[in-house]
C-alpha cells in the first residue's frame, strides 16, 4: 500500500479509530483518550488529526523514521498510524514554549519571511 493511500484513509476518523483499536495497545489508547479531551475531539478525530499534524509538521528525520518503519512492517497502515499518533502525543504533552511559537511552521518570528 502506498503512503499516500494510507494517509488518505487515515483522514477518515472512523477508519483511523478502528486502526488505533486494532493496535491492541491499551496504554496508547489511554494516552489518546487523555489527549483528546482538552480539544473536545472524539478518539477518531484526534487520531485523524494526529496524522494530519504529522503530515504538516513532521521533520525530515520524522519522515525518515516513518519510512524506515514502514519498510520493515507487515501492517503498514497500523505502523503509520502508531508512529504519527505517538509523534502527535509527544507534542501535545510537551508543547512548544510561547516564545518559540509563530504563525507558521518554519519557526520564524512574526510569520514566514523566508
């Protein structure tokens, strides 16, 4: 399965939620449950959003780690989701200090000026 296909499927909150449950990782499920509450999201919405946040904010190193994990995986959709959810949870639990945040993802202050 191509990564683009996996990413498209994970935008469906019901499929994303079912994929998370199929991992059988109760600790991960509990972490997602705790992380979704402050955002007022369902588990499926949080999981689908995690995939989108990874797609928009993952570094080159994050993507390399994902593609390496996918090459070794027998279940690419589950591996993809697991990686993206864990990435998102790490950022939700340790948000960037306000002094480092900006209006764009490049990290520049006051917007993206190149």
